[in-house]
């Protein structure tokens, strides 16, 4: 049951913010009652001021960090304004879907690198680094997968795919997400692994095999294990952090060519269970394994936040700054990538739409490519980060 004193205090905060934004008090009171847990409202006076405009990639680079974002070929090739903004702000590009199995393997016997090659060229033309995402995942598999892949031929397809893709882009990749989202404690395995087709067909060592094949084909790239759902102080995320550390420790103990860990960081604007000390310890534990860390898919879902964009933007920006202030304190963190740059093409419009139909606002730039408070929050976090 909600704490009545807390509800009253939150409603008062909402009403205070209503006066600042010109929103009707009644609407705010209702929204406040429903969303009384939003921690960001405890600090309405937070100052997101940035001294001057300097692109995020330059602010990050000043501290030895890399900033970039995910993008798709169709948008970059058709939207000049977006492409220019992307090149201005980003020092690294990661394909949203162009290097996943479903995009690369139209048939069991054919690879199609057309879109991936275009993105590599775009990155090179604009002086960006390029990430590979992702070689092994249980989703985004081609339609033919279930009919073709079985226990007898799975290793052949698995090794062939990883070797072919990494060889094709060898020497052009900053880092590969070799294996993506292999952990799922809900599946009740003692090792915390997700019951994926690869685990079913190849067994526990499929993860190590993927890293060895990829590293042999592209020895200059960082080999990354990428995972989601690790950021909050909840039983679910705690179980995932424990399982991830066990996996990383096991891989390192076996001499697996694993160089870095990717923490996806799909944050929730309405989540209150953020524990800086626990997150910081987790990152330190990862770093102690002699691993670099990348924030690979950062955004902030505003699905359950109030409709008014001024309120939403403040809460989203607070989530960015709170999170990055903790993460960037760990010097093993070398890169921050948002999963998209502008609200005009975020995946959350489809996968986490708002019930009221209002456009979602999870990224540093709005749909008109103008910087929001989230941009300020990221700029401030980079400016305050210790130098690498």
C-alpha cells in the first residue's frame, strides 16, 4: 500500500511543477497521485545548464571516452538533416539491425552485406568508429532458421556465420557484440543461462566457441559480451547481475578472448529502485576481471510518465544524469552509446508506446533534431567524468 505522507508530498511537488510549466493543477494532481513514486520530482531545482554547445562526441573524447549511437541505413541515407546531426554528435556508429542474422542471411546459403557495408562506409566517411551488433542472439533469426537448423548441423551454421561475418568486416570494427543476452535467471538453470536454440543445440560452451571463432577471424576488434536488465536494485536485476558475473568469471578462467562487457542500459523514467552503490560495485567487479565496459544501448523509457513534455524531459534528463554519474565514475568504462539519437526514429515508439498516444521522448534530441534536457544531462555527465 502507498505511504500516504509520500503521496501527499509528491502531489505537492507536482503542483509546484505545474506552476512552473503552466499545466492545469487538477491534471497534475491526478498524474502526481498515479506516479507518486517518481524520484526525480524530489529535486525540482536541478540545474541542467551547460556552459557552451560542444558536440557530445567531443565532450566525451576530452575525457578519453567515445560517444555514439545506433542508427539504420534507411534513415541515414534518406534524411540529410539527421545524417548531418549524427555525424556532428557521434564518434561511433552501431547498426540497429543490419548485422543481425535476419538481415544478413536471406537464405541458408547466402549472405547479404549490402546494408552493413553502406553503414561502414558512412562511418568511415565521417571519421567514426564502427561497432558490430550482434553475432549471436536468440532473436532476429531468419524465418528459415527453425526449419533448417537442428542438433546435427547447428555447429556448422554457427561457426560459418560468425567466421564469415567477422572476416568480411575484419579490421573495420571497433568492437563486436559477440553474444547478446544469454542470461535469464527465470529459466531456472543453475548457471543462469537463457534457454536459447544455441544452448539447446550446442550446449553450455556455445558462448566460448563464439568468442574464439570471432577473435580468430577479427583479432583487432574488442570482443564484447552484451547484456540487459542489470541497472536497478530489484530481485530480478540482482539475479541477473549475479549470473552475469558468474558467466564472465567462467569465460575469463578458461582463457576465452573476452575483452569487454556491454551494459545495455535501457532505463525506465518511472523506476525508483536505483541504488548507486550496488551498481557501482557491480561495475567494479566487472572491471576487476580485466574487462573494459561499454554502455551499449542507453535510452530512457517515458511510457509511464506524465504527458506534458516539460515534465517528462526533466525526469528523463534526471535519469540520464543520475545513471551516467555512477557509471562514468568507473574508469573501465570506455564508451557510451544511445540506442538512437533522435526521438523521431526511436524503437520505443513501437515497443513501448504511451497509452495516451503522445510521442515518446527518450533520447538526447527531439523529433526536430533539437537538443533536449537529456542532451544537457549527458553533456554534464561527460564534463564531470574523470579522465581516462
